[in-house]
């Protein structure tokens, strides 16, 4: 934007029009030749499956709805990045799942009747979503008091139905969203139940499994490891590589496309001059803040601090940083301490206020929110009506009738049936900041009225804990970091590197001398290993062609990178040229196995036991005890399915033929076997059926993804 502004200032209107026209022609040409922009609409597709598409607009609208509900639930105007990310991922997963599973539900004619949905929302056994969202305390998972039967402690259905009847417009809208969530999830659960109940495990299978589980083998073996055969003694031809690849295509299949990059990083660190300038800046801040009036402190601290924050909380002695705790206890309001070092920061601290405050307070409130059309903010007239109603309640409110008034008039359903009681709160509790402030700075027994961005509140402070001398300290925080000048210098270095190495060969030659890093990247990866903020880099990777070189990317923590797209591995079976190095390694192992098998077969004539074979091969025999067919791996050897399988069919005290395993080639001998008692095959049958059903539940989704050719571009947008 700054470049365009400079153009506007320095050039006349005619030139700007010419440039703008040229840019427009360029954009139109790209749009028309690529088939994108105006006509395809695919640039706004977040996911697709079976010919259906999830558009960004639809997903984002749903995300914004859920965010609005979360703000109301958490009693806050903003959500932190972690919560926002969780909401985005959760909503996406729900809508993507509907894209994948939805057609199956329609094909089978599955549905939820009105009576069924009503029972899930308001019945004796509400849906999980209702329990989580409305009926339980999110921090403890326990049933809220207002929905607990006073006699049994169980769920009070009548109280829940009554609460739903009294919902205001915003609460009813939230309820409808939850109802839709319940409907979608229940349909999917029905579908999963159909599949799970179609699984079976026969009596014959169960009896065989029980025998396998209870039969144990003691074996002796000789192992010739692959690493005992030097690589230079084995010749692997291109035909060997091709043959192995053709016979093991399943090993090189992947669910989604991946891309391989290598990159060079440029890290900016503060110079001696940066550190000196930062110290001078902090000294100036300390001198300035001493001269400020109390009314000027907040704005100055938030403006000058790198985090642009002012801690609103008061802290009693012993809870401040050890560096300043005792100092502030003896200081007068307005005292300034610092600059001082704290972790990787320079700080200047000012004592803004001292007050006797409780650690916690208990309060009740009545919320009177202005009416508004859904999707539009309340008008001045709406606020005036809310103010009039709040004033009327405030004028008649007493500590004796406050609970009754709250149950009758408050619009906050969370504590409506508690008579408005919000419980015990600390300064960091999730509560409207203005309400929380009043609870600590007013006196026990006070009833006050105040306005927030959400509503008018009538607040009754019912109790306060013991009060202590508490300190409100404002901190100007300066990060010990490279200056803009230093950052620009490192950025210039990175840009120069990119400019001088504009071809693949040039990049690789220079990068090899500069601690080059390699990474495999998928489109929806949240990050790249070792890089803090790599979303823009990932987006570039998925718009680039093999051999392309990136511009300079800022990846966080004062680091810049220049990347090179080395390889694209498509979804499905990877082409041989993409996985040739991996296949060559496997083909070499195959060649080594053939050599070891031949050597072992040559040594076996006349040998009747493993010990003798080991002596002849100069490889000591070893033993394994209590092996069974159901074991996943062999202790000390790992997963060796071929050995386990051979063990179960080998006659006792006879040598097996050489077995090609994962670590090397084995010859085994079963020394003894025994059965550890007989069990009830029906127990095994039930266990195996449960395992199959659980696997079906998880594997079904993957199978439907493949069948519908599901493609996700979530990483392009979030």
C-alpha cells in the first residue's frame, strides 16, 4: 500500500490510470488463460467430495456463528488465537464430515423424526451436545445446580424445559444451532451403528483364535543380519529396482499429495548497537513515565509497550515478580522502577495504585440486554428501553428480593435459576470486566447498576473475602530483539541470496554451503518443522512448480527463509522416479537377502539343529521363550511376521528353510510348545467382535474419504 501511496503523490493522474490499466489487463489475461478468477470458483473451495464442494463463505459464516456464541458463553468480547483455531478446526471437521458421510445417509434413507429430535433435546436422557453445552459446568463436568433434582441429585427435566421456554431471542438462536448439531451427529451415529452391527465373528474363528492365544512356543534361531553384507558386494541394476517397485506398489501409496522443499534460513539477532539503543529507549521511557499524570499512564503504557497491554489486576505482596515485590511494597503511588531485565525483556514498572482488595468476591447480577434483530446490532432505541427496564429493577432491588428479581428478569440463562448468583470470583475469572471490577471495588452489600457492551447489569455484592494491601503495577515491556534496521539488513541478505541464486542448480550449490534444511510439506500442515509461522510458505509451496524458487518469507522469531520446491509426490501410487532412492534401498536389501539365503542353504545339508548351523555359519544361535501367534513383535527383534508365522506350522525339532525377515534372514527351530489351559471361546469371540467393530468405526471414515475422492484445501484459508 505504501508504494501505491508514493505513486499517487509523485505521479500525475494520467500515469496512474495507465499503470492501473496495464495491471488490469495483466490480471484479466491471467484469469482468462488459467480458467480461474471469474469463472471456476474453485479458488474458494475449502474441500470437495463426491462432486460436492464446501465453499469458504459457507464455512466462514458457520465459524463466525460459533465464535459469537463462544464470546457470549465466555463473557468476553474477544477470543484468543488458540480458541479461535479450535473453533475453526472443529467447524471444518463437522462440515467436511457431512460432505463425506452425508450422501451415504441420504442413500440409506436415514432420518431423525421431530419426536426423536425433541426427545434428544428435552427428554430424560438428552444428547451429549445438550449436556455439554447447557446442563453441566464446563470446568468440572458436573450437573449444574439449577438442573439437579433437589431430592435425588439427578437430572431435573422439568427445570430444563422451563429454562428453554424462557430463552430470549439470542439464546433461542443458540439453541437452534445446537439442535442442528445434534441432528447431524445423531444421523452419523445411526450410520456408524448400522455398520458396526453388521460385523460378526464366527464360533470357528473364536475357537481358533483362543487356541492361538493360549499356545506358546520356545524357539532357537540363527540370524544373519543384512548389515553384515557390505553394500559394495551387491549389484543393484535398474531392472532390479523396477522389479521391486512393480511387486510392491502398495508400499508407495499415499493418501494425499505431499511436496518436498529445501530451504535456507537467515536469522536476525540484536547487534551491540541494537542493545545500546534499546537501553537508551528504556531509559527515556523511565524518565518520561515519571512525569505523567495518573490519567495519562494507561494510554502511555499500552502505546509504548511492545505487547500493547496493561495488566488490569491488582497483586498483593508475594505475588509480584521477586525483582520488584519488596520495592513496590515500600513505594508510594507514582514510583517508577527500572529499566530492569526480566527474561528476554527490558521492563519499566510504575506503581499506578494501591488498594485494600479481597482475593475473591461473591456477587449476583441481573442482565438486561437490548432486543435486536438477529444479525444486526441493537439501535439507540433498543438501548433506551433496556436502560429504562434496568433502572426500574434497580430502584426496587434489595438484598432480600434480589434472587427473585433475577429469576424473573435476568436474560442470562446460566445463573437465572440460581437467582443471578455468579458464585465466588477472582480477578482472573471469566466474567464481564466491568462487572468483575465492581465486585472488587465496591463494598459488600452494595447494589449498583452499570452498562457494558452487551447489556445493563444490576449487581449485588453478597460477600467478599479478607482484604489485603494490593498493588496495581503498569509495565512498559520492550522485547530484547533486533531493530528494524537489523531486520531489514538480514532481509536484504536473504533477498540478495534469492536474486543471485535464481535457478535450481545455483540454489542447491549455494544452499549446500549454508546449512540447508529439507522438509516434506502437506497442504493442510499447520507448520513446517523448525519454522514458527510457515502458513504463507506452505501456501506458496502449493502454488509453485517443481524447480521454482520462492521470494523471501518471514517465518517468525526474526527468521527469513528462501525455499526451493524440489519434488511433488502426488496422491496415490508415487511414481518410481519420486521414490527411486527408497526403492533402491529395498532392492538392495532384497539382493542381500538372496545372497544370505543362498549361503544358509549351502550350509544346511547334514545339519540337524540350529546350534550346529550357527557354528558352521560362525553365528551363535539364540533363543526366544513364550512366543505366541498373537504377539505383535518379538522381544529384541521387533516385528517379524514371517518368523512368527513359520513358527506356528513348523514341526518340533526340525529346521525351517531360510526366512526373509525385517532385520535379516533367519533359520528357526521349535524346541517345544505348550498350551496354557483352555478358556471360554465366547469371551474371545466378544473381544474380537468388539475390536472389529471399533476398527470399522474408525476405518469406515477413511474408506469413505477414498471412495468420495475427498480433497481438502483447509490450509489455504486457515
